[in-house]
C-alpha cells in the first residue's frame, strides 16, 4: 500500500467535498489499476471517476441511494 499512498492521497483530496474515505479511495484506485467493476450500494461511487474523467463501472441494484442519507 505504501507505493499507492500518493495516488490515494490525491483521490481523497480531489473528492474532499464528497468526502471520500480511505476505503473508497482504495476501491477506486484498484479499479484504476485493474479495470474491474465495483459492487456497491454507496451512491458516492457514481461521483468518483477512474483516471480523473471516466465513470466507474458499477454493479449495484436499480434505484439504490446514498447510504449516508437516512
């Protein structure tokens, strides 16, 4: 993980208004490196981008909502 710290820090800074957790940053970074999909119920992942501009490929149920909202 040490070699990924600069990239993780950059992601967390970029999405500071969301805010992005370390766990979210790790998943986004793994998606950047591998091209794999992310299975999630967290709406925040619709905001995150791979390599700064491409939406993530998400596996999630239709109509899911942000888990941080009541």
